[in-house]
């Protein structure tokens, strides 16, 4: 009888241990480790095309650059892991006509190299290391556009910035990697007719988003209306240094006509002072202002802070 009881006890302990190994709790730290949300690209696209959605989509500027070098593959992967909807990355061309991911046209600030990106071949760029936000070299390398797209494939939407002028080359890589439905490209100071002429049938497979600068385009309302009639863009990126433009109070109409409203919380010249750094200590009054105005896409330099805020308000899936 004693042996039977010991055997039952051992089976119970074994079963409990197996159950604990699959628990969503971090047993070492004793804190909850929330399972990552694996939102498919199809779900993200469905949300993107729902212009009047109350859910606010989060775009991470140059990836998660606070925890990895900006525009690095790790910065992209961090965004995927934390449940960001879209990652913004910057495209440049090398001396040998290869497309790489780096913001500046020079190497000095973000890499261990110096000079123009366009003066270096891809092979030579791959000998450099990326720097983190404090300027210290890390083990990460400058990614190619192809490497970046493959990292994001099937997992997150991708906004390609600084890419309009050589989008033909980019589109070849987008097709090769099978990521066309994930890509958003934007353009400034272009009419709908010019965009259609420049991009042609590529508009059938990628998303184009006009950038509207309320400081520079005095006829912004007319430009927005023309785009919505002729191209029906999925979203507009709205830039403003003052919150006095009448367009800021027309966001609901823009959404009703089929386009989401994207605003940048990066620095004050883009958003009249409703920026990420202010949001650190005044989260509700800064990010809450966007909610009040009806913004439903925010590009941020603090994706974790913004995601936590929106989720606490039931405004992010």
C-alpha cells in the first residue's frame, strides 16, 4: 500500500511540474510574462482599411531604436515581439545600386563608418557596425532592404520612408520577398495624378499614403479631398507645428470618406508639442489629445509607452 501511495505521489509531482513548465508565469521572477500577441498581416490589413476604427494603430519610428540600433534587424524584431502594427524604416542606395536600411545619407551618426552611403559599396558597408542611441558601436550590421523585408514578412506592416525616388528598384525586391501587401510607401508634395503616373500598376499591390504638411500646404483640405476622390488612399500622414489649422478638426470627415489619420508623436515640429517626451510624464494629456482629435494611427519613438497607454484605454487590440 505504501509503495502505491508513493507511486501516486510521484505521478502527481511529475504532472504538476509539466503543467508549470507550460505556465504563462515566469516562475523565476515570479511575475506575469504575458504571451506575445501574434496578429497576422491579414488582420492588420483589415484593420488598416477600416478607416473609422476606434483602434489606434501604432507605428514604430526606425524600429525599436531605444533597445537596439535604429533601422537594425533587431529593432524590427523588437517591434514584432511587442505587438506594434507597423515599423517605419528608411531606404538608401549604395554606390553599387543596392538598397540598404539607414536613415541619414551619411554614415557618421549611426555607424562606425564615415562619409556618404552612396560612396560605399554594399560589401564595404557590411564591414561596419551600427551604433546604439548613445553612439556606442554594437554587433549589428546595416541591413539590406531584402533582409529587412524578410524579417518582417508575415508579421508586421512596413512603411518604407525615403524610398519614393527609387521605388522601381525597391518594388523588385518587394516582389522577390513576397511582401507587397505589407508595404506602405508615402510621398509629399505630389498630386494624385503625379502619383498615379509615377507608380502606375504598383498601386494595385502596395499602399500609398500622401503626406500633408499643414505648415506648407495652405490648400491642404483641397489636396486631401482630391486624393480621396482620385486615389482613395488608406491613410494620410498629417504634419503640423501648430494646432490651429482647420484640418485638425476635420479628421472625422477624412475618416468617414475612407482614410485613416496618421500623426507623428516624434517631436514638436511635427505635432504642435504633443510629443513622446512630454508623454513620459503627461501620458494622458498628450496621447489623450490624439484620441480626442480622432487620430487613429500614431508614429512614435516610444512604442512600449504608447502601446501600454492605448491598451489600458481599450484602444489597441
